[in-house]
C-alpha cells in the first residue's frame, strides 16, 4: 500500500500558485482570441478566424489523455513551469514576428496549437497539485477557486 504525502504547504502557497496559473491560462486564451480577431480584421475571412479557434482548442483535446498520464509520472511543479514557459515563448515569438513584419497566418495557427498543447499539460498538473499544496481544512476553499 502506497501512502500519499501529507500536504506541507499553506493557503498562501496555494493562492500564489493559483494566481500565477490563473494569469497564465487567461493570457493564453486571450492571446489566441486576440490573434483571431487580428487575423479577421486583416483578412476579413471568417474561415481564418475559425481555424485559429480550432487550433486553439483541438490540440489540447487530442493531447489531454496523454498529458494527464505524463503529468502523473513527472514533477508537477516542473510540468507547470515548462508548460508556462512554452506558452510564453510561443507568444513572444508571435510578437517578434509581428514587430518584424514577418507574421503570417500559419504562424498564428502554430502558436495557438502550442498554447493549447501547453494548457493540456498545465491544468492536470495544477489540479493534481492542489491536494499537496494545502491542508485538508482548506480543500473546500481551494476547490471553489479552481475553474
């Protein structure tokens, strides 16, 4: 029989992680949406806008079952940090391409897919970490703050 480790954190630690993950997830979602609007304004094509939405959702759905299994095998803190870093670097790459005048629609598709894939790893790692971050008496509060 395997014993799960007792929570060693406190509510402040959880709130710090929660706030960081909230900002990251909102930022990734808003970036995908904002880039879709930008493409629609530039091209007038609803298809291009819709494709960005597809690339912002579909990879995460496809990767989620694999991501959940991998998150259970690795350090959740590192998985969250790496997924945040990957999503952030993707956004920075789009910004650099935009400011350099080289941004094309397919760059945005790739960036949306990368952000979606990163979130597929980020959320399971975050959700699985909650019970390890806080004592039992705060689990109800933590559950209320999660999605």
